[in-house]
C-alpha cells in the first residue's frame, strides 16, 4: 500500500499563497486584485509604527480589520528592527506587542510573521515558538514548490519579480503526483508603484486564478493544514489512520485521494 502526504483540501494537488509586508497603502489596490481573482494573501504588519506618518504611506491601524478582511493579518514585529540585534527583552517586546495589538484589531490569534529585513539568528529562532509564533518567512527564494521542512524558516518560492511565465507554467503543468506543489510568492505592494508595473501582479493573478487543481489559501491556513496532515496517526500495518485534529485532511492511498475527517479513524480496504 502506497501512502503519500501529497494532497490539499478537496484532494487538490497544488496550492497558492501570497505574502506581503509592511502594511502600506498600496495593499488596498493589491487586495482588490486578489479579491477579483479569488486569491488569498497574508499581510505582515508593524502595529507600532502603522499610525506614524511616513513616506511609505502606511495603512492606519484602525483600518486593518476592514482592509484585510478575508485575508490573514500576520506579525512583522512592532517597529521593524533587525531582530538579531536586539536584547532578549527587546525581542520579546517586539513580537508580543505586535501580536497583542494586531490581535485586538483582527479579532483572532496572530500566530505567524515574516522577518523584518528578512534577517534573523538562531537565538531569534529559539525564542519565536515561546512567543506564540508558529511560522515565519525569510526572503531567500527556493524557486521550487516544496512544502517547508521547518515552518519558522518558511522560504518562499519567489519574489513577485521572480514569478516568471516559465515558473508559473512549471507550477501549473507539474504532474508529479508523488508530491504536492506549493507556490509561495512574496513582496511589498509599494514596489508596484515604484517600478510602475502593476500589470505584473495583474498578469500573475490572472494566470493563476480559477484553477480547479489549486487550493488558494493564506499562510496560516497552509500551516494548519500541513500540521494536521503531518500529525496523522497510522497503525503498524498502515491500514488504519486516525486524525486527532478537528480539521479534515486528504492523503493519497495507492494514488487515490482519501479524506480523513477530523477525529475519524479510517481503515483502508
């Protein structure tokens, strides 16, 4: 019996997630594009400086819940420092205060983040789980569609400037059913104004939208799903599986999609 962890919800083989930093006013236009194409994004915000006037034109914190409705609000530290340069006390403050304020505004636990400037250290990694952070995104790109081995070092597939037609075609046409495929694109929405290339993200979203083989998800939805899938419990003979989570997950058994509902024991024929 061949069992593979290679399915997303509905038995889909592929997933797409978007990840954007800093909470700038251009996010409004970006979200309109995402919504039009039914694509989900995660937005990593600095709640401690959101209301301070700047050349970036940040979204006021009072607007967060409205602007980011239907997408994920995630942490990016309170004031956007280089985390690896901070004392332990400052690091704790930067993460917990950002979580605290964002949670008050979002109305749900904030459990993920992206690293300010993309930098971090082993000490930072060692502290994040203790501070309630379950995933975090650096900026180095993989150019592949693999699921992360460690969610606190969740490397993206590419920056949106690297989402070339060739890479998107490779994602959409990939037929290696031994593995699931995740396309993870990141960036800053102000870059589209600076580079005068909004047509880039328009084209990316148009090409990727409406595909019945793709699950469109936020970062935290992918984290929760993959975590539940990896936590399935199998019998010694591998013919019985128990799902201890509340979330249904899908796997393949002899290349056929099988749903394992939350709390269910399933015996394979």
